[in-house]
């Protein structure tokens, strides 16, 4: 973590003796780290209520921090949202810089820091230089305590669905039939009518005249897990024309072979 808080020229004289600097460029890691007591540094922040400062100091003594963040040139990255600004930084033997910039950091430079937050007041302690500073959560976000969730888990508060049946045969009918209409459900399938009456639209081979009833045989119900047997299909028998074509081809081959043997010289 850059640990050197270099005051700008306009504030060097005012910083002498008061140990307070208005503007600093924090650009030299480890050059001038804070040498004082870390928890006691919180007492310099007099705008924080005394009881809040006491809780922060106790947690800092016990190192019970909220999280460890990554400090970059233009941001502070953690599980919570923080503003990029760092202020009231302690450095050296007890000096404090009110406004701190990181403009001279490389784009890929980064350091780690511990964050302690109480009642909206957050303290940042970089691990490399211990420069106790102040940061602000963006939008007043608060951290989730141990074991807490920031959101409701999916499905919370919803009624659990009933488990599916083991097989379709166990499904009960969903309604009772009235008149000639069978009950809806698998239990009503065996008693389903074997014909369907009603007008048909469009031509159909072998069908009765347009508007007449048609009959569709129902497929037999098979036991669970069984398939209907498929009859074996005998091989096709060649047509007479096919036999004649085969015989003519064989005769032509025999004639060509005979002529070839006759043309050979006798030795």
C-alpha cells in the first residue's frame, strides 16, 4: 500500500507544527507509514460520536473487521459498495491529511485494506502501511453480519409441490363423466367409446360421404412395460419380368464368352 502522504507545496507551511495537511498525493508505498497506535487514531475523528468511536476501537483492537477490500487508483472494491475517496489519513508519527488523492498510481496498482464500520462510519486500515483513514459506503449500504443473507433465497415462502406419482397407472380420474362423456383421466381409458361420430372435413380414401359418421377402432390396452409383437415380413418374390431379364443377361454373357474362346489361336 502506498504509505507516503506527500503534502503539496501550498500546504507545507501550514502543516508545520499542526501536523495537519489539507491535500496530499498518496503515491509512494511504504515511504512514510503511520507509527502511532492504530485504535487510538480514531479519537482524532471528533465528528464520530464517542460511543461509536469506542466500538470501533474495540473491534480494531480485536481485529474484528467487516471485510478486506482492494484499494485501486480509482476505486475501492469489496463485497460492499464504497466511494473511491479516502480522507483524514494518518501517516508518519502522528500527522493527518484531510484530502488524499491516488492520481499517480498505475492503472493496475492495488493494495489491500481492512474495513471497520459502525453506525455508518467506516475506517480503512491498509495492511502494508497502517495509515488509518476514513472511507464512505456508497448509498449507505450496510454489510451483512455472519450467517445473514442480503436477499431472500429462491423459492422462500412458496408452498412445496406434491411429489409426482410413481407410475401413470396410479393417477386418479380428474373428474366424473356425465351421460355418454367418459371421466377425464387414465382410469377412464378402458371405458372410452370405440367410435367417434361427427362431420369430417376434406377428402378421405374409403371414408363415408361428407358429413357421415366414421368409426375408428381403438387400440387394445397393453400391460405396463410390454410392446405389441411385430409380425415377420417374408422376403419379396421376384416378378416374372425380373426372371426373364436375369435369364437374358446370363445368356448374353455365355455368348460373349463363347466368341472370345473361338477367337483364341490354337497352339
